C-alpha cells in the first residue's frame, strides 16, 4: 500500500537560510508526487508536482523538489527562505485505481522562519 | 485562489444534528474529492466523484454521504454528528479521473458542540 512519511514535524530556520523538508514515500506502482502548502486558516495550495520526466521539479515561490526513485524520496528545498514561507507543508502521493484516485498525505511539516 | 469554492466557511452545530457542506469545482473539472483534516488523523481522503459517479471511497463513515450533481457541484452530508466529527473539510477538484494534481478549496470548519 502507498504511504508517505515526512521525517520532520517541525523545522525552525532563520530568514535567508536554506531549508530542506524531507519526504519519503512507499509505492509499488507508478508514482505521482506532490508538495502542498497550507498557510494559517487557509486551504492547501499546490507548490509543485512530479508526474514524469526530469527528476528536478521547480515550483512556485522559489521552491524545488528532487524525485529520487532509488531512495524513494521527494525532498523539498528552497535556497533562501522568507518570513512569509512560514506555513505547514504536506507531501502527497497520488494513488490511481481503475475507477478513480486519491491523494495520500504525509503528516505535515511545520516550517517556522524566524527573523 | 484555486477556483474551488466551498460554503459555508464555518459551521457550528450540536451533536446528533445533520449538516450539508457544498463545493463548486474549478470550471471544467469533472472530478471532485472530499478530505477531512483533523489534529489526530491529519488529512484523510473521504470520497471521489467523477462526472456524477462515485469513483473512489476512503475512510468515510456510514453516517456521511456525498453526491455530485449534473452541474458538477458536490455536497457532503454529515448526519448524527459526534464531537469527533469536528474538523476541517476540504473539497478538491481536478480535470482528470485520477493522477495529476488536485486543487483545493478554502475548506469548511465544522465544530460540533
């Protein structure tokens, strides 16, 4: 069965420092991977996605992620964070059935950017 | 703004009651998904509809039901509410049957007292 593990529940970092949010997945079939961001009291916004092709995926707000099949990882990175990046980040894998599909989410990583 | 709308934004009700949450997908999207977000369970998939038909089911309680109408909007009905049903309920939509990305609405926060 597919699953997603986000290795850090909280990541504190200073403004302008680099950050990496770690995500490992388990899947026995073709993998579609996503990162979403949730700002306080808001819905989830799609940051980036990996469906196929290049393993380095660029998203919005300067974020990027690298798909690593051998390590079953999809870590999210940003070279220099801003205060406004403070939010919860969710890694997700798409599970596809013959009849439909769903997203399985990790537990979330709370990114806290300090001045 | 994802283009997915949900109403109401907040809902406060009592145990044993029934409520209906409404979702309008992005223009052109045929798939609608419902998710529940709570502190102890995280984000959990409930159910998917595609062009009016139920296509995938997750950890949805028997007290909960959903449907998608011909104009593609969807409703999630929650009945015999319990305190533990208090959560954020998200609707998402996508153009495809499966795979790809899903676009989430702002959510409905349900509080059961």
